[in-house]
C-alpha cells in the first residue's frame, strides 16, 4: 500500500515547537477550528502531522499546547500516558493509514497518576495504570524524574511493539518524548540518552 507522507518527523517536531511558542504568548486557542477547516477535513479526510500520546489530565490539552487545529494532531489520551494494546492499535492506525511519521509521548509535571504510583497503592481499575507506572519508575523519589522515566517506558514499548528503530530515515516513523510544564505551559522535548533507552 502506497501512502502519502503528510510531513517528515523532523519537520513535525519543528511545527510542534513553533506551536508551543505561540501558545506561550496567547490568551486564547490559536488552532484553525473554522467552518472551512471542518468542511475540508470532512470532504478530504484527516491528515494529522503528529500522533500525540498523553495523559487524560484536564490541564493537558495537546491541541492548545501546540496551537493545532482540526485535523492537525491524532491524540491518544490515557491517565499516566501508559501504553497497552489499545493505544498501540491506535498508533498503528494513525501511522499506517493516516501518514503520520512522528509519535510524541507527552508527559507532564505534577501528574496525578505518577503521584499515585509513587505514594499510594490504589485499588480497582486504577491499579492497572499505577502498576504499569511503578514498573517504569522503580524506586524513583523525584517526581519530575519519575514522570520522565514513565515517558521513556512508553517510548520503549512503542518502539519494541511496532518495531521502530531509534534512528529512522527521513520518511521513517520516529518516537520522541516530551514534558509539558503545567505551570509555565512550556514543552521540553527530551533528549535520548543511553540510560533512558536501556
């Protein structure tokens, strides 16, 4: 199957960074949510330039954070931005059928799911999420570092499950990590280190 490439992963990262800079300076949403945009995506389908896997936290709004509009981002949300077969299926769909070349695992500061994993032992269905986070963070006591470790764990699961290599060519699929600071609104793209991927 030949699929049209929406945008290279490198260009998509730059577009996200530019969008976040706009977000830091604005009081209202910047993405195109016009009637024309709705009609265009209705008639011609969606062509998102990035897949964003992030937390369900109501303070984390990827479309706003990256100044994106209708059809720009394929967003997958789950408390603690953990990965399971459902998220992998969604990623596979967006990458395989919609032409996305970039996957961003977006963690955030003061994550309630990470805090619960670090400081309590929840029961019920929440335990499925916190147990996954506990495996990712180990005995980490620093909240920021724990959130980052949780992002790296999700990246590794995506790369391993979908057989994505760490360094892809221009049209290859790329996975990157990022942290959103809920106080400042700034997104920091995380640098891959030996420790992060082992």
